[in-house]
C-alpha cells in the first residue's frame, strides 16, 4: 500500500503554474493508518524554519489555502510539511470518516514527531504549526500538548497560527435536538452513511488544481458530523472554560478569523483567544471574510503574511 502511495503524483504537480511538493514522506500511524505527508522545500531552504500544516475537514493538501501557504513559504524561505488526515486526500481510511477527534489529534502529534526530524539538519531549527478550521482546532490542542510535554517532542517548537479555527458552532446551523439525537444513533450504526441532514461539502470552490480528486464533495458522513458537532459545541467550549487550552507555554500564537464567518461565530473565536495566555499573541480580524478566508485571495493574502511574519519574528 505504501509503495502504491509513493507512485502517486505529488501535490500540485499537475499544473506548471503552481508551487508543487518536492517529496513525499508517508508513515503508518500507531493505529495502522497510512498517512500521506508531502514536503515543500529545496536546497536553498535546508536550514530554514519548518512549518507543519493541517487542512480542514473534507479537504486535502490540494486546496487553494495550502497553495497560498506554500507559495508564501517559498517567498519567505520556509520549509513546509503538509499532513493529509485519515480518510482524506491520499491517506488511508474510509473516505472523509473521522469518528474520533482524539484519534486524529494523535495522528497530528505523531506527524510532528515524524516530520520534524526528517526535515531539519540540526536541532536548532525551529518549527511552527498552522491549520484551518478543523485543522486549526487540532493544531491548538497539539500546541497545548507539545508545549506541556516538551521532553516527548522535537525541541524549538516556537509558535502556531490558527486560521478560522473550529472552536465553536453557530447554533443556527445545528439541526433540531430530536434530529441531532437521531443522527447520533445512526452514526454508531452506519458511520460512513450520508444523509441530507448533515452539512453539504462543495469542494469546487477550493479545489487546486481544479481537476483534483483529492477533496471530498457531498454530504458529510454521519460519524464526521457527530464528531465535529460534539467537539465544537461541547469539548472545546468546556476546555476553554476550564483553562485547558491556554497555550501559555507556546512561544507565539496568532489567531486569524473572518468577521463574517457564518460557521464558527466570531464570539466563539474571541472567547478562545481571551483564554490564551501565551506571552506573544495576536488576534487578526479580516473584514468581509468568512470561514473560507483561505480560499479567497483578498483574505488569504492577509493570513499568509501574518503566518510568515510570526515565523520571522520568532526564529
């Protein structure tokens, strides 16, 4: 299976106008998932800072958002490693099925342990995390864990940039309680089933290149919908309230949000940010931007600049 993955084209390589991956370093997780990791680097950046990126639900590396990040990284001489979550992109697992936040968080932590030593020539090279939406909440938890268990992870973890992190949910988009309870039950019976009651994903507005088949389109699988609803409506708000996501030992934290986000309320992001106790922190509100801020040039340009300004300032 790993040999088959190694034969797959690298991310963005189908278009000569895109910054494409230079290598693939897939690995098998402790629970047996083959995770696709792709590297964006060259000889000129061999001693440069490292950025580890995690995409959102239903997405993959081949999105407009990741392309914006790796293009910015090339300009700012930063090495990038991108992870594709279980069931996403070229990674193994049932298509877009994520039934456990804890499992995919563990995959992100294993990704850190695996990718950083592979990418740096010496232990003094710093590394950073970034993620959007679900990837943002995963990176928040990963940052908290790494910064409080430093002996277990590569040293010089210097900061995190969270892009429209999924730290809450707009009550208006949640189905009525009886429907939610029914969906919870159904997700246990048929986790990969798709119903009209779950969010509909249209990847055509962020596919990059346009003909990629790495991204998922259609109604979210029941298990994925349940997991995200539980995490954004219960787990994260409770952890914020209890101070479990303070990120106080993280060197730098940048949170970037669209002021017109109709998925994650601005108030939820502000509440999360107010609970962050990092010495260096910044909340960036982008006017007229929504949850898809990384898929529109006007807002992704702002976000990308903030990511790499943070890296430059903390290297």
